[in-house]
C-alpha cells in the first residue's frame, strides 16, 4: 500500500504570510495552479480513496487535482 500526502495549494492567508490554523479560507489562483501541478505529478496513479479535511482550501485542492 502506498500513501500519498499533498498539501493544499496557496491560500489567501498564505499569500499574506499569516498562519491560518482552522480559519476557512479559499485558494488563490496560484493555489489552483499548485493543485493542477500536483495532479500532473500523480497522473497515471489510480486511487481507491481520497481523504481531505473539511476546510475549503483542502477540498478545493482535492477537487482540482482529482476532478470527479
């Protein structure tokens, strides 16, 4: 079994160099590009399950990197 860990893309608070914690913020445009880049690195690998936190930036990253 292999486990892959992906950090969320750049968020609005990352951009302003603030620690976010549990504050629910969105990805920036660069964050969406980060997620697309992660998808490229993992292309061709099939996943049985994908888990994410319930925070918006994590869900946006997962949905962008693994549509559907």
